[in-house]
């Protein structure tokens, strides 16, 4: 920034022609020029261009190669894009950033093809793990081993004498704990199985280390809370992962305050790589109200001013709350979360948040959960009058037919994750039937009703990768390969619509549509260069696209094949 201010000053003092032969008599030279790109701007006034000029952290000009050439000065960094596609940086409207970073940081066991390899990876990890820290995560899968057998602690005890180990099976219903972890958790041969759980034992009745369901919680309680250092490490790793995928902004749902402290520290050190909008839990609404924070409070790198509410449920666990019962489990129609018991508790919190100018983002998946939240939103408008409040419903998966219009009238943003559609699409109809499934992940119907979409992933629940998300929205080809022409294909989006939802749509959802979301003069220079033109390739090939370069605030923060810090 200082650099550009200095240069601006210089440009005022010297006749521009003395500097370089450019024609912008009043303009300084750009710090960065990207030329020979296929620029898709997401700016309706100029959808396509060839080149972009950046000064400091902002875009200053977008145009043809020759128009932008006039911004080149002797110190301008020029990147020749070789005809590749340049898009605005992706803005993920719904992530769990710390959990994502922790997952990236944890030992990877899913593809270990033998118990020896499983043990070797844990041993290697233990050597690198600071004393006292636990080894967790892993997602092992013994069905890939020959013979298939549940691992026991004997496999890893000698490799992990000083490191507690608590590694999960991929389905989340079993863990393997080593002897140290069992000792710290106080689990012995005398410990009875807890209700709803099993401590797996050998012939002598001694725990083997395998713990099922409720027995996992007995050991999990012994895991100490994350240290500040662990959080910093996880978030740094999450940021590196994000920029490697072209994600330049994330909207962090229900972060711990300790995570926000890490963001703030990284901001202070100039080490934030992606822009953050943080939405802490609505249960703690009083904290932001007390400080007087309103929506989108902060600066370009770090903002707060939203709250995340939870109406409850997921389709996978049959807890999403519907008007009608689940088809394959007719004794239930899901549950509202405890935040919704009674509903007046949620109403009071929402009213308080809205009165303070905080933005409300509510997780709602089943049709009745969504409808109930729309009722509450509507009561807020009645009580407090119209305002630009940009209510959001996170996931907004299974809509009642009657609610699309209401969604639009209340100007609620549908903050959706297309990857969940191609994942849940494998089993959704068995759970809720064809009729209801036809209003599921109904992105086209939302657009037809004038509802704004914001795209995200829900990482670490789904991959953070925008390319996979766009592929999902455009093809709706379920992960099981059973719907190659699309599951409810009438709900497919075009690539243009998907890119817009991921950039301008997400920017709007965080009140930042004037700052980012398109490649236009004045906006933050957050951009991504892709290996192929996703507007031109066959839809099924979209997912083969690679990110070549990622720019945040005009800086090249990630480059394919380079040593990225
Ligand atoms: Zn989530």
C-alpha cells in the first residue's frame, strides 16, 4: 500500500510522460497487470475482458490488452495469462474453518491399505507431535485391509509411548485409543460398558483400545481443549488450503471466540491470506450487542456482526425437521434443536440480534424447520420495520412449495452447498420420497422466484473445493454415478449462474458486494486463474479444472507448481 501511495505522490510531482509512455495523464502505473486472459468479470456492465490492472490491493482498470497496456510502468509486474480463464476469487459462504484446518492437520489413515501401514503412519505422526498433544482424526477403514480386522492398541502402543492416540473410524462410530489414552481416560478392565456404547475387550476382559459409540465419549472427555498454538496452526493450514483452491474469502459459521482471537492476531501480523466474515453462535448474541457491533463490522480482512442460529437437523441423520414423517422411518419427522425449545427463546434472541443490526444466519434443512424460521423472520420485520438486513437461511435444503414466495418477499438469502446435493442425492428420495425431493436443493426454483443464492461448502463436512461445487450445481450428477444427466435436472444451474452465486452472491450475503465479488475497477483485487475455460468445456469435465494462480488483494498468494508458503 505504501508503495502505491508513494507512487501516486510521484505521479503528481512528475509529468507522467517522463515516467513511462502511457496515456493516463493523471494515473500512476499499476503494481500488477494481468494480460492475455479470458476474464469473466461477473460485472454485468462488462462481462468479458482480456486484461486487468491492479494498484495496491484494488483493481483499477479492466479492459482489452491494449487498454490495460497503458497502465504498465517500469516497475509493474506483468503476468501473461496465456489465454486462461480469470475469475473473481471464490467466496465460500459457509465454512467451519478451524475444524477444516484440524482435519487437514490430522493423521490421514483412510487410504492406509494394511494394518502395518496404519501403524506406521501413527508412529510417524507421534514423532512429530509435540509432547502432551493427542493424535486424533484419521478416518481409518479396516475393510481395505487383508484380513479385515478391527485394530487393537497393541499395534501402536510401542510406537506411541508418550503420545495419547484417539483415531476414528471413517464412519465416526468407532475409535482406536492407545494404552496412554485409555489410562488418561480412566478406562480399565473394570470399567463397565456405558449405555449405548461398547468397550471392546480381549479374551481376558482387557480393553483392546477399540471403543464404540457412547464409549468413545468416555475417552474423548480426556482430550484437553485446543491450545492457542494448535488453533493458529490449524487456521494457517486452512488458509493455505483455501488459496490453493482459489477461495479468497470465507464466511465462518459458529467460530469459537478463540478462533477470532487467532484471526485478529494473524491480521495484526499481516498474515491473513483469506478474508474472513465470522458469525458466532446466536446463544452468545449479548456479547456482540454489548460491544455495539452491527453487520459486517470490521475491515476488508476480518469482519464480524453476524450470528449463527441453529433450527436443527440433517437429512443424513434423519433429524432435519419436516411436516411429514420420513418415508423410511415413519415414526419420526425430525427434530428442532434445543435452541428452538421453546420457539420464544429463539424469537427473543433473533429480536435482540436484529435490534442491534446484527445479521442473522440460520441453519434450517427440513421444510418445517425452514418454514418456522421464515415465520420468525417475518415477525422481526413486523416488529422492527423494513431494513436491509439480509436474513440468511443456511442450507435451505428441503423447501415446502408454499415457502418459495415468502423466501423472496422477506429477501432471505439461500446460502446453499451444491456439493451436498450430489452427496445426499444418493439417498434423499428413499428418505423423503420423490415429491419432496423435487423441492430439494431447488436452486433453479429459488432463482425463478427471485431469491438470491450464495454458494458455500460447509467445509469440513464437504470439500472446500469450488470447482467440485460448481460441477455439482451444473451437473447434479450424484456421487454414486447413478444420475449422470442430473438428479432433478430441471434444477441445474448454468456455469455463469454458479460462478455468480459463488462470487457476487456470497459477497452480497456478507454486505460486501461493493468491495468484492466481481472484477471491476475499485474492487479488491481477489482473483483466480483456472487451467481451463469452465464455460466452454463439457460439464462433466469441469471437475478436472485446476487452479493455476490465486491473487488476494493484488498479491499472488498461491501458484500451481511453485513453492507456496
Ligand atoms: Zn455448517
